[in-house]
C-alpha cells in the first residue's frame, strides 16, 4: 500500500476503498457511533473470511454492523486475532468505554502483545483496539 492509505491498482481493479491500517485508525478515531459505510471498510480491511478487494457496497453486500454491535466486534476479533483475549469496561469516571486486547502468551514486560483503546461506544473501543493490535503485529 502507498503511504496515502490508498492501495494501487491490482489486476485492473482500483482498491481505493481499502484503507491502510493507519487510515482506518484515523477513521475510527473520528467515528462517533454506528456507520454502515465504515462497517464495509472494516470488513474489507480486517475480516479474514472476506475475499480481498475493495470494500463491498453496503447496499449490495452489507457488512456486519461492527460499529453498532459488541457481538459482531468480538466475532471479528476472534477471527482476525486468534489466540487473543479481550476485556471491556468503563474508565475511572464511569462514562467512557474502553477495551483491552492481549495475546494469551503476553508477558508483563509489555512486549506489544497488549493494547488498550477508549471510544464513545463499546464497539468503537473494541475496533480501535483491534486496529492497534493488527498494526503492532503487521
């Protein structure tokens, strides 16, 4: 992928809808709630069970509602990060949700196999943590 976050042409197909993980992280940082268009981009970028290629048109092939559903996020995490555990909760003020993901064999020395993220909703916190973990692995 190019630094711009847009992938080059592959086999005559422009992959403009497939962002880099950095570009996806920026979109998630600005998300505030359910967003079917963002769900399609997440599916194209992170779902190992979807064929590679541009994000599907939400009207033609709807992606799971990742930005609206904790269950959809946990299913995606289980498939995208096998062997990783999750924890969710609310920050010290009791308002802002957070998510933590860690690999089953992560050690206490902080070897990059544990990430945390907060968000305006629990699904967005989980998705932000997922992108952090994938970025650290890749």
